C-alpha cells in the first residue's frame, strides 16, 4: 500500500508515526483517514475528467462528519441515502441545492425533511412520487424531483449490480415515460434523471459502456420530460483494488469518454449539469483500521494473533459484507513495517465466533502482544457498515488526520 509512507519501521499516516497516532487517539481499535490522500484523490480525478463533469461524494461510503466536512469543500455536491446523512451533509455546510437524496424506502418523515431543506429527491417509484406530491402540496413548498431510472442493462463486472433486470432501486426504464407525464400533472419541479448501474468496478471499458448507455437512455427519456433536463447523474461504479491480482482503475479512457458525452450533451441537453457520483473511490484508499494484538497463540502449528478489534468494527474486512469466497484485505504489522514477513499468521478478533477473521494464513512479520495490526483500503464501508454493538465490545474511534 504505497499511498502511506514508512519511516523508522513504522507506517506514517497524516504525517504521524503509527505508534504516536495511536497514543494521540488514546485507544485501539480506531479508524484513521488521511486528509492529504483525500485531497489528492479529488485532484487526480479533476485532472482526468473534463471540466464539464461535476463530482459528487456519496456519503454512504463514509459519513464521518469531519470527513464529510472536508469533502464538501472539494466536490461539487453530496449525495445522501437517509435523513441522518442529510443532517450530516447540511451540518457540513453543503448548500441544499448541491445535495441529492436517493434510496428505495424513504419514509414520509424523510420526504418532509428533504422538501423542507430544498434538496433534490431522486424518486424511486410511482408510489413515492405520489406521496411526495401530496406532502409538497400539504406543506406548500415545492419539491425538487429527479427520477431514478432502473436501466435495461447492467454494469458488467461490477461488485454489486444495482441496475438491469428486476431491482428494488429506481423505476424501470420502460415505465419512466408514463411517470414523467404524471410528474407534470402533479406539479412537481422536475429536474432530471439519476442512473446508477453498479459499483466497485475495476474495468474501465465496462464503466465507459455503462456511461454511454446511460446517456443514450437519458436522451430517449428526455423526449417525454415535462421540462428540459437540468441534471443528469450518470452514477459511479469506480472501484479500488483490495485483493492480489487487482489493479488500479485506468481513468484515461473514462475521462475521454466523458468528454465525448459532455460535448454531445451540450447540443442534446443544453444547460444540463452532468454528474458523476462516487463514494468508495474517493475515500476507500485514504483510510486504515488499526487494532492491537492482545495475545499470540499457536494452535496445532498455526500462529494466531488475537486482537482487540474485529468484524464488529470492520465487517467487510472479515469477508461478511458481500464476499462469496473470503479474501484477505491488505494487512501490515504497522509498527514493524520494515521487518521481514516470514511468519504465516492468522489474525482474529475478540468475538466468540469463527467469523471474526481479519486475515487468514498471511505472511506477516513475527508479532507480539502490544503490536499494531493495520488493515488497509478501510476508508469506505467500515465503521458505519459494521455491527458495532455485537457482543458489547467498545466502539471504534474515527479520526481525520
């Protein structure tokens, strides 16, 4: 994991040696997110994408308030998936006009909050649209609306397919024209479309294909819109490497494709903002999870490091957050970073379940109680995506450094 330097045999995060950072935090386990890496990733994307493309951060990837506040200053907008995330986005100082709200099961209370705040609602069904119209009429406040479209294609090779075929997300593309007519009759403020075909994709050609198909679909649907399209959210899907053999996403063909789309949109959808919505890609590689070795034991020839953190803090690293066949995240003994990795080691947490597995039979330096285990690629879907109340252990701390 070359994004973090090593000095004096220790990993350095945000300019701090790991042992000093752990002392400053005051406890293990903890998550640490590096401000410099977050800013660098945004700058890298800005350089690769055409200026016409707006960049939004999907805060479901990591809703830590301090991190969201940092990201809000660097991106063009925030995308939320609940009223709780909406509060975080507003508290971060993001203007309501730059916030969008998606999710297949918005409660009436959430719709009221979103209308009151003045954010853009990505409507996921005909029933949600009608509920929203009633709420808007009752409150006397206009509701800003985009239709989330379930396309008739998938993002090939994506970690999670969120479009194509029967899905709980969005409105089937073939049903959108009739619903657009209803948007006009209901008096809602229609602004555009939101398409999100899938996530965690490392194949640039698959992302390019999905973006092209999304744009072509949006053009067809725009013919039935009650007013000109003002915003087109082409989704995201950009992945990061987690496992051996995976490589970083090549941004060059994606940027070139988006430049072509932007040029076409200038003529076909004049005045429409083109948006890319990214979460994991912006924050995933900037974060680490750190836990401390409590015990070192050998069971029938196998070395186990028993740590104070585990799946209750980092469900995805344990393999229980969508992996079919469990694979190890990148792991390091962070205070022995230059030591030879000559001991085949299994790292486990403190929970009374065999699922509490952080690394299985990995070559690591010989570690002892008190050493610090680091799990990389932990900036997304970590603390907030894990069952932190499981078995009553303390929660992990999160810090931005």
